[in-house]
């Protein structure tokens, strides 16, 4: 599996005080040097952490690839079409939420998503839909034109170490198997940390895990390079 590192919380820290430190673009370079295969950044509608200029700078400086997280928003789609990241992950977005709270409703918003995805795919951008590990959502995603799904691992992460862990894990496993059988490539992410990431190796064929908060949290104590290196070792099975 590959490791995508989300640098949003570096920008959150920068914006808490203003100014330019810590620089998420510099953080991305450290992540790349220590095992990250891609860099994820979420350009939210309210720009609460990552800014437009961060996306532009990342697109010009990354040695790996940029995975742009975004809502179904025409303004941000125009930015994406201009910057042309390697990949985009479409996520639901609410102004009040602290972090993304659930998966995209691919079944309920099928027509809207299909229309939104088309120009991105036509430009050569890989598109992923961030969805809950639900059979209905997987079946809807396959017909939108998106090439990937990213399974929301939040429920599994919260259940890890409890009696609900196996149930939530099996939902992920079955959703991944179904998506792959229908021709989709499958990523996963949200809430994964240094303890619960180990079980992702039990799901065959996962392409990439996107992890942010736990890495940035550990970096406070160990340094960003060490935090990324440790997670990359777990993801790569070292």
C-alpha cells in the first residue's frame, strides 16, 4: 500500500496565529523525504486551513503527487481544472463540522456527482469519491465516472479495540471487495492511527491510505520526519 499524508492540520496551526509558520508546503517536502507517496490537502469552501496559494505552491513544488480534497463546489472545481492535481477526492462538507463527518451520498446525489465529475475526468484527473463502506454507495459510485473510491474508516477507527471492531472492519472489507469487482480502485482513510492501521493489510488490493491527524499529532513529540517514517513503515508492512 501507498501512504498519502494529509497536511491540513499544519495549515490549521499556522492559521491559529496568522503569519506563515508552520508552512504546509515545507511540511509536504518533509513528508515526501520520509516516505509519503502523495500529499493530500483539503481546500474547504471557508478556507479554514489550506488556502488557494497553498494549493498552487504544492502543485509547483511536490516531487510526488497532489491529492486535492474538495466538496462538490463549482468555484473549487475551477481551481482544480487550472491546477490539475494528479487526483481529487470528493468529500461532503459542512461549515459547522470540525472534520469530515461521513461519506458522500453517491446514491442520493448520483446525477449531481456524475455531472460534476465529468470535466475533471476529461482533463485527465483521477477522481475518487469518499464514501461510507456501504454496498449501496459502492454500487452508485461505479457509475458516476469516478475511477476510485476512498472508504471512510472513521467507524472502524472509533470501534477499534471494542466489541464492534470486527463488525466495522468487515464492512470495509466487503465494500472494498465489491468496489474492486466492479472495476473501481480502492483507497481508505479517516481516523487511522499507529495502532489501528495494521488491519488495513487484511484488505487485499487497497491502493493508498490517506492519514493526517495522527501523524501531525505524533510529530509534536517526535518531529514530522520521524512521524511520517514510522507510519510509512506500518503502511508498507516493514
